[in-house]
C-alpha cells in the first residue's frame, strides 16, 4: 500500500513537472527560433515527444514509488529534487532562453543523475531499475539532438 501511495504521489509530481516545463518553454517548439534551427535529421515528429514523456514518467514514477518504499531518507529526496529542477529547468534554459550550451550541460547532468539512479540507488530493487531504461534512452537521444543543434547553428 505504501508503494502504491508513493507511486501515485510521484505520478502527480512528475506530470505536474511536465506541465510546468511545458509552460516554461513559452511555446518553444512552435516558435520561429526553434523551427528555423538546423535540427538533427533524426529529430522525431512532435507527437513522439508527448508519447515518450508519458511512458517515461509512468515508468519513472513506478520506479520511484518502489525506491522510496524501500529507502526513504533525505538523500533520495535531495537527489529527486535536483532531478526535478534539471528536468523542468532544461525547458526554460533551451526553449525560453535559447542557451544551447547551458541546455546541453543541463541534459548531461540530468542524464548522469538518471544513470546514478540505475547503477547506484537500485540495489534493493534491482529488477525495478529497468523501468529507467526508457528515460535513459530518451535522454541520450535528447542530448544528441541538443548537441547537434549546438554544433550546427
């Protein structure tokens, strides 16, 4: 029951984070600035982003529910807080402020943090760590897209 309550809590937090990030983008993907950027040939269609983030946040919330049910201490709260700020902040940094290099650094930090969850924090919930794979894969794609834009613009 504790894990279910925590999963629901993280679903609410994570999807509200996506909504906040979307609001902070200030119509980012639809602006002339973004549309006119030289984008990577492997840039997915717009609808893919919504589907990907929905799957990622569902998986991540289940993972966090299990993790916090097993290991509930301040270190995890701090790591999740840093994750939340990086995840939401990238939208503002990249789309709103057009800071391509700082956006890339933010993505690299976020990716490192998700890999930290996978390799260091999952020992007591080993089989649940595979719920992080969609997030890890997506962040690698996002990082490559950000890097491509940084280099080619």
